[in-house]
C-alpha cells in the first residue's frame, strides 16, 4: 500500500513539475553552467559564456538547451556564436538580461537587454531569435528594437499574465519611483507601459551605481521585490522594498520598505512565496572590516511590521568576498552566485524560516569553472521537480534516518519501509557516481567510506528512473 501511494504521488508531482522545463539549463559566469535534467543538478563545463553579471539561457520542452546570452553575444546549443548574434556592447556588465518566449509561438523568443548604470547610450531593447532557422540552431532575425527610451535601471524581470499565456515585462525608471510594466502578447511587445508610481525614487550617487541590482517576481506573480545597489558613503542611495503585483492589470502597489544591509544586489522569493531572500555586493566606498550578507524575510504573516522585524541573517562574509544573484532552480533550491568562486552557495530548504533554510556556502561545485556575479534570469517556475525540505523526494525526515552525518567511516541509512525494487546511488558534487547499491531488501543500508575523500556527497534512491529521495551527506576527516 505504501509503495502504491508513493508511486501515485510521484506520478502527480511529475506531471505538475515537468510541464515547464525552459529553465532546465543555466549558463553564467566564466564558462560555468548547470544542467537540471532529471532534477539532478550537474555541472556544465563546456559553456562558451563569459558573463560578468546578468546572463540568461532558454531550453525546450524536453529541457534541452536552445541558446544562451550575456547580453553582448548569443550562443547556440553547440556553444557556437549564433548567426547575427552580436547584440549590445556591455561587456556582460548589466545586472539582468532576460529571455522570454513569444506567446502562442514555439519557435520565437525575445532577448531583453537594458542600460549600463542608467548612464549609457543604450536603451531598453528586444532582440528576436527564430529557432526554425539554421537546422534548429536558431538565428537572431531582428535586434536592437527599442521598447522605451526612458532612462531605466539595469533591472529586468517577467511573470505570467493572469491568463497564463501572455507575459508582463517589468523594469524601473532611474531617479523616479516609476515601475514600467510592458504587456507581451502574441502580437508582440507593447511599447506603452503600465506605469506604477510607488515606492522610493533613486537618490543620485556615484556613477548611478544604485541602478544595479535585481527585480524579482514571486513564483505565483503576486509579489515583486526591488532593490538598489547603493554606495557606502550614502545610506540613502540603498533601496530594498516589497510590493503587491496585479498580474491582470500590471499595477504595482502597497510598498513595504524593508531594512537594507547596504549594497543590496541579489533577490529571490522562496518557491512557496512565503520568504524573501536578499544578498549584498558592497562594491563602492565601503571601508575595511565590513561584511556582505545573505538574509531572509518571512512574509507569511502578511503584516508589514512583522515582516520587517523578521529579517534574519543567514550568512555573512568579508567584503572582499561577494554574493551575487539569487535564483530558484528547477529543483526548488535557491542558488547563490559567489563571485570568483568555483562553488555556488545553495539554500536547500528555502521555504523554511531563518537558518533552518539550510544554506551551504560550498553547496554546488562548478566543475572547475567560476561563478561571477550573475545567474540565469527567466520567468520563475510555479512548481518544481522535487520538494524543498531536507529530503528532496517523497519520504520525509521522520521516515528515513541518516546517522552519523557527517561521518568518517560508515553511514547507516534506516527506514521502517523497505526499499525493495529500488537502487541507492552516491554521487559527488559534480554529479559523478561513486557508489551504487542495487540490493535494498533490508530496512538498513550501510555505506562504507572506502576510498572516498572528505567532502560533500549526495545520496539518491531511485525506482524505475524516478527519484524517491535525495539527501546531502558529508564525509569528515
């Protein structure tokens, strides 16, 4: 009976979460990337991208890569420059670039690019990719099309319209409190925005550096967060605010001004929309001895004072180590860009409050490639290929015991329910299989360390290629 329930539930979750796979491959940083196919985050080491900040990639309905960009150049799925794929001259230094599909089309995509620190000659533009061309490798068929000449920030985000087909494209005017929402339909991108004058206006500062940062929608499209990457000598140049968003009208409203940590840059909601995470990049005029922070707000009360007072510091690092973008992966975890690192941070249980969210600074190894400041930008998923609690499958923490963990000699895995018909696999941080156990007829499984070196590993239990459970383990010296 238990096994039948598990399989029925798994089938339902599979249908729900795998209906969207456009964000299953990421390309970012210095030739770094992640492949989430099969809900198994695996490092990509063949990317051609060189992205100092914002990057974007898009996949097809099977989760296979179509193309990616750093806003300067577009690369196809063969990691070769796409035909006509030279876009703008930004040196990859724009906080956010975005790829969205054209509604009602399966072959046309829009790349949206922005300005550099609200002071360049660039404008908000769209570039059209047609994937029917070049034997499915695609081509940029139209580029540098102006959406607006308003002086916008580096921030771009999108969410689904309430009709589930059309899209809202969002940016912000620099120096004012104007949000600009552009409707994207099967007819194209409207150049007449819905304007919401709400929240703070930017206070002018050195090089307009507070035009950097991120706009992020909650996965359900009901909330939007907005920040500004201020300077150390002027606290008022920083911005951090939360708003309601109406995905019928495109209107932003009901600001909650949140306490910032100075140098705000990355933002992400949790998969269940109940938490907001932020990170800092103290880039200009910050003195010696300051820190960068990764923090969380609990939004579940809906009460502004309670939300403001819920701020929890999840992690801190010295100012010469930097957090960048935050992004929910298809696996329901939040990945944290760490500049000049071969690792991404990972928030393993982002729906949980405070430090219970399970942040690990060296959570994902990039296979020797390097993270910079940005991660991929696409419309947030509304369902995920695994849960976001300690066990990433259909078993919960009470049903399976791992002890001791960390361990130095052997690990015991115990469950009241046998794993008959399933296999257990241990793999390292880059997805390489290091141990496999096919006989799971007992309630107790013993994993011996053997020749494995100390570090982070992952255990998964699979049945007929379906992942029933996945959990992190640590081998200590």
